[in-house]
């Protein structure tokens, strides 16, 4: 019975799988070309930003980028102010969530702001110097941003190569997410 879905044009899952395959391949090649070590942050961001529906991908990337910038700004502020303390991370995440939810108010990807702040602060707390910690944290944030942009690019290119039919079912699926 489930094979009937494919015959009726319900290929949204297949299309998303192709997007993820292409995006992962592009990021893997890019990371190797740049002699970087681990593409996981970029790949995770690409998956979160990729969508068979380009409008949905655009909305996700916009929300994700804004919340990444909020998390990065709060994380850097906490990292640069004061010394190294075990309380710095939970306090910074607390502040980041409040800024993201009550000041920025973009509910899609609210969780991205504290995740980004944690990436930045953890990099600073685990390195011996504040400068190398900031550098490491910003490097991870750059990976997240590149992943978002690759996810959007793949979604856009796939919409041109393999346009989806505009049916109520795909629209309903996009709204349900």
C-alpha cells in the first residue's frame, strides 16, 4: 500500500533525502579542500536549513541565522567579560534564551541561539587562552553559517532541477513542521 505514494507523486521524502545527500557531499568536499577536520556542525546546520520547499528553507535559514548571531554575540560578550568560571556557561545560556525569546522574538530556531552561545563559550573555556577560545568558537559558528547557506543553495537549485508540484499536501506538510 505504501508504494502507491510514490506512484502518485508523493516524493517529498525522497527529495529531502537527495537534498541532504547533495549538501553533505558538498560540505564534505569543502571541508577537505579547506583542510578542516570535522564537518559535523556544517552538516547538522545544512540538514536543519534544507527543505524541499524553498520558501520553507528560506524561512528556516533566516530564523537560524538571526538566532546564530544572537547566540554568537551573547557568547562572545560572556567569554570576553570576566574570568573563567563554571557558572559562565549556564548563566550565558540563560541570558541567551531570554534575549532570543523576549527581545528577538523569532520563535523558529529559538534553540539555535543558546546552542551557538554554548559553542562559543565552550571553545573559550576549553582553550588555554581567551583569544584562541574566541577563535575556536567563531570557527564553529562559521561552520554553522556555511552549512545554513549550503542547505538553502541546495534547496534552491533542486527546486529548479526538480520542481515539486504545488499541491495542498506538500503545503500542509510544510505548515505542520
